[in-house]
C-alpha cells in the first residue's frame, strides 16, 4: 500500500493536501483497493459550503457504494471533472487524481487527521 | 449471439390485424388537436409471427429456471412451482375480471381473498393480513409504515430509529430509510445470532422497532427470540418479522407465537408461486391485534354469506398499490396452501430443513462451514479451503454452471467472507442432492488440482464471464438504430 | 398434493446420515413452548382433482370479460392478448427463473429485459428505462421520491387531482416518510387547473406531475406546468398510458424528465387488478438515480455481446440504509409480456389499436348524442370519457341485467372506456340500454 508522506489522512480513508488556502481532497490507495474497480464518481456542486464530516459525493464500484465525507470544512471551489468520464483514474493513481478542492481560508482544523505513519498503522488494524 | 428483436425488423412483415370496425374512420388529426399528437417516430419492430415466436423461444433456451434443474439460491426459496396453479390463475373467472366490477359480481375472488387472509394468519400466528403489497420489499415497506403510524398515533414522536442486524437482507435497512427512519445496526455474536448485549446497549426509547429474519440469513434459528422480543417490547418498540425465511419453520413454529408484531410473507418464496425472472411476487403484510387498524386497505371481510372490501379503516396507512394486490399471484399461493393442507405445509417445512442439513453434512469434508451446526432451511459455506489455491467463491459458482446447476447465493450475508448461501428447498430429491454433492466435490478436487480450470469457468455456458466494469462505467441500456457497439 | 419427492424410507436414510432418528430432532433449536402442539388449524390437503374443482367453482362465481362485454377502464383496460403471447409466457425457463444475478446462465432473460427497456424508451422518447416496478401508482410514488432525493431535500410535489385517485392515495401513503409533501391542486372541467398548479410551484418544489390522458380520459396541456417546474430546476414527471403513445405526443416531446405508467395494457390480463406492470423511464442525467433493476449491454471475455444487471450500486443490496428505494422484486414476467405484446402487434398494429380505441369512443359519443345524452366534460379525449347519468349505480345495474359490465361510477357520470375488443354492436347495445327510457 502506497501512502505519501506529505498528506493528511482521515479514518474514512480520504486524504487532504494543503496548498495555501486550498485543500485538495482524494481517496487513499487503501480505499480504492477496498472498493475495487470504480465505475462512477458523483462530484459535489461548486460553491457548496461543507461542514466537517459532511457528504461531498459518492463513489461507486461494481459491488459497492461509498459516501465521500469531507475530512475538512470549507467551500467547494473546484471539482475534478475528468472523473466523470474516467472514474478509473482513482484506481490508477488515487493521490494524483484529487476529487475536489476546498477553500480552507478558515482552516485551523486539520486536527483529527492522521499522518502517513499513523494512517498506515490504522489500516493495519483494519486488515487484521 | 442471437440478434436483438430490433435487428430482425422487416417493415410490413407483421400481419397483426383488427376485425373490420364498421364505424366512421376519420383521420386522427381531425379528431384530436395537433398539440396533443405525436411527431416523433416510434421505431418499434415489425416482425412476422413465426419469427417472433422463434425469437422468444430462443431467449427461453438461454434462461434457467427451477424446471431446468437444481436452483439452491439461498434466501430465495426456489421450490418447484406446481403447474395446476398456473392453470388456475389463467381461468377466465380469475384472469378476466376487472378490479372495478361490482363486488357482487366477483364473490369468488373475494372469498379467495378472505380465506387467504385467514390462512396466512393461521400459518404465521398473526391476527390479520392485508394482501395489498406486490412483493416482499413492498410488504416490508408497508410493515415499517405500520410501525411508524402506530407510534405516531400514540403521539410518540421520538421514535426515529429502526434496528437491523448486520446479517439482514439489504431491503431491511433500505425499507427503514425509505420510510424516514435512521438505521441502527445490531451485531451478530460468534454463534451467528443477534448479540443480546449489543442489542441491550443500543436499545433506547427512540427505537421504533427491530427488524428480524428468523431463521436468519445464516440459516440459524434465533434461539433467544423470546428474550429479544422482551427487550424490544419493554423499551416500547415493535418486532418486525421478515418472512423471507419462513419456509424454515413453516408448520412447526409461528412468528406470532414468538412475539413478532408485524410480518410480511413472500408468496413467491414460501408458497410456491413462480419468481418470473424477477417478479411478479406478492408480499402480504400481517399484524397482531393491536395493529389491525393500521393495515393497508382494503381488507376483505365476510358479512353473512357475502364478501366485500372494507375501506373504512381510519387509521390505515392507506393504499400502497393500485387495486388490491397481485391477485394472480395470490390465486397460485391459495392453490398451493389448499393442495398441501396443514400436514403438507408442515412436511414441506420439515423436508426443507432435512435437505439443508443433509447437504451441509455431505459438504463439510470439502468446504469450510463457518457455523457448522444444526441449521434450518439454508446454510453458509465458503471457499476458505479453496482460497489456498487462489480459487474464489465466484469461480466455484461459475464452475457450477458448467455442471448444469444454478449457483447458490454468493457474497451474502456480508458478515461471512466469500459466502455461499445454499438453500435446497423441500422439493429436491435425495438423488438431486447427491448429484450436487458429487459436483461440489469434483469442483473442490479441480480447485486443488487445476485451479485455472475453475478460475476461468464457466466454459460451457453460452457466454464467458462478462465485463461488468465497462457495463457500469459506460452504460448502454437500450438499443439504438445504427449504433454499433 | 405434496411436492416433496422423498418418500419416508429415503427420509429415514437421510436422517440416519445425520445421526438423527426423527424429523422433530431437526427443530431442537426451537424451544418446545414455541412449537405448535396440535399442528396448524387448516383443512387437510387436496388431491389435484379436488383442487381443480374447488378453483373452477371459485372462478365460476366471478362474471368475467370473456363472457360479458366490459366498458370499465379507469386504469385497467380490457385489450386483446395475442395467442402467441399467452403460449410463450408459459415457457417455464422464463417464469420459474429468479432475478438474473448470474449472467452466464441468464442471457435470455437479460436480453428480454434489455429489449423491454428499449421499447419503453421508444414509446416514451426517453433515454433510459428500468426493468419494471410494481404498478402505475407505486411507480409514481417512486418517481416522486426520486424527485425529492434529486432536489437534495426539497419535499414538495405538485399534482392535479385529475390524476388517478388511487395514485393520489398511494402518494399520500408514501408521504408518511416525512420526505415527501404532496400538494394536490383541484382540477377544473375535468382537466388540471394550470393556473392553480403554477401558483403552487415555487422554489421549494421538487417536482410536478401530470397524467396523460388523465383519470377522466381527457388530454392535458402539459406545456405550462413543464415550463414552470423547469424554471424552478425541479423535475417534470408524467404518468402516461402506453397504448395511447402510438398516437399522442411522447413525454419526451412534452419535456418530461421522468415518466411512469401502468403497463397493464401491454399484454397483461385484467386479473382483478394485478399483477400489473409499473414502467419508469428517465432522461440520461437521472440514470444513476432511478430505482429498480437495469440491464446493460457489455461483452464477455471473448468479446461476444452480452447483457448484465448494471448500475447496481444504486440498489438496496449494496447501498442498504443509504438506498433511495427498497425495490428488489419487480414485475419481470409482465415486462416480458409487454415486449412480446409490442412485438406481436408491431408498430403498425399498435397504431391501429390506438386508433380503433379512439374511433370507438368517438362513435359512442355520437350515438349517445343521438339519444340526448352528453359527456360531462367537453374536452379532447383518447378512448375514455365520462358520460352524464343521473344515477350511475342504477345505470350499471341496468347494464348488468342486460349482460354488459358498465363503467366506473363517478358522482353524476359513468366513466366509460373503449378498447379495440369492443364492437359497434356492443356499443349500440350500450347506448340502447343507457338511452332507453
């Protein structure tokens, strides 16, 4: 399992990458592996204000549907429209292919998220 | 590959005709204003009768029903569908009656409805039934609505949650959600039964009810059912019985005697009506006395020697379906119950359980059985032993197709990994069961000696495994002229 | 009759294999106090001959449309069923199969559903249809639920009371969920009050519904409501009658987002109200939200064309408590009957049937006029209309005494339906009985 060091992770297997005010959100390698072949990604609407832990979309595979919970609060300012035509991008490279970008201007709240190391340890408890 | 019906289109080849009308025949554009008339082409196919008959006959040869062979699809109760019942439902006196005919012109149908309500109440130990719901999930929907309406009527608005075991059919949590309840999942214990401690710890006065399948989806009887009922009732909740597995106790024990308040039964599972390739079914909903007023209307009543529909039920949740339920299906189930009678129903239940336990016993040397003890009408095995050679449950299921069987239900219940859920039903002979055992042993041997053979199955079906991923990523859900795929 | 094939020596042998001596021991996990002591209080089973007699006697107590001409419609129609259809539906590979979960062994059923979906799209002009729902009324309820889910929490659905009254009742029942609020706008002169509906449609509206033809058989102008509901970015839902679509403007032409209807006229017998066929079709953007099974075309490992249940992540067995619908079983065999029906009558045949129904109704109206009777509503209709009569119940009794099943009783009218099975002679007789002094 691949877990880049520069990201923050949630227990729901999302990652956040912070660039200035922007928070890029995606799903982890563990998540894409658990879901299997992803067939559809329902993206959030632009300008939607999201509280911590609120649903910002749904990811569907052939045999599963998973709600995407926002690991940080903020306003949706970009969505990755490539995923509409090619949801398999999330299987191919879950860390390069972000799902949405939130404006985190008021974000002191990356707390509760895990480092790569902590997330790896967390995933191991799930697999055992 | 057979062509689609649209690819057989020969304009002018269809010879359907109406008798002469003997009435004026003006152009439609003269009698219906243009704003209501269709401009867009229809594009329906035109095919001669003989070619159409061959088309559908060919499709039927590419389908597999109970009449083709063994169909151990767990939780689906694929028992034999008696042929006399098909004859009965097609009698003009049943098939040719309009739902709005005056009641005195349909007394036979109403008598059948009345008796059916009574017989289902006796078989399940409930006090009354409505035959309205069109399917099991529809009966569940009505049942959960009854639970909601009951609490509302008592002005107990805080009951916003429904409890569902983690082994439950997906319809249970979905039904609760659709009726506007929050779903709380109750864990199963190591014996595969409801974990009483978990149930107690999650039970509050916000719980409207618990939905339970008994025998559960592992094929195990919930031995603590009376205690479960007490926990739910003492907290002011109601106990819901998902009748999908009623066949496992039919004629031996009754949900009504176990403390269940609301129940649906699947006539297309327990009572021998055919599944139709996905429907129609019928899912009558039954209740205990204190809930009778909430049943979906109408209910059939008997007054003197006359039968009629009663719509005067002020607390009823209302109608869930047009007219009166799936009458044609109910005729078949009525015939089934009449044919078997009290003793026959009990024997059906007993033999269903005997067949399941016999199969479980015969398969245990070759397959892992996570909960290997007395089961009811079905049981779970998995592919743990075969996994050592990289053979999955899916592959075993597909290999069964090569040997002329329908596979069992796979990957359900969710709490057992790589599950195969096997329900033979009572209408299978020992010879059939032994053949299936031999086939399963052969597959186990193949999985050990030649795992590739199993992993690439089926080899003898009309197609190989299908690309489900592309089907869902780039859905093609209808035929279009000129579009080549 | 018993359908258990193992005689008692075989049962004993099987018990012995299990180390048991009686069938009762198979139930030792059920506490004795929960087991029936006396057995069920039901009569003894019947032989097949007795059963046949019993059922025949029950059926004989019902007047049926084979023997009596019927002018009842109101949502269930007495159309002719081609003999080939009746025969083919008895192929037990179809009717004794389960839902086609295993595509390799179910290509015939999957292909038949794919063809059905296509035909529903052809009739309605829509992009996608599901594999069927229970019936017209519950299909409308599912559509309204979908509109609410699609609008992310809006609850209001605006509908005219000229829609079938049972559909309205079913909507009311489904609104027990607290997620659907049905606003019923009273109609005027038998058709929807467009002004009233427009006034009710606002930014809280998730959808609006029109039925075509409406409950009274009349044609509705759907255009103003379509525009108003789309201005609010809500869904326009139509409930339609399938045979009429051979002539009438398709829901796609009206601008509908979501279409439902009662499919019974397409090959299902009257059968006292069921099993019938709820159909649902939608625009492409709703494809991943509509309830029920959907069959898709794909290929197998060898590249051969194949069919499979698809988009299953919408459904209850995967989404569980997040599923927007709990539907599982549908009416697959009725859907098969519908595609057989459309195949056996063909495009031309369907147009002729629809035209004949309309012409028979026109003929009846003219004949009623000749005896001084008139329609309750002066609006364009398809094949059904409300005829003014003083005492509808008495009129029906009189018809029945003359060997005719009459119409649906309204307050001061009989709703009469005309299918291609009716003849000039039967209509002349109907007019003579109702018009006679």
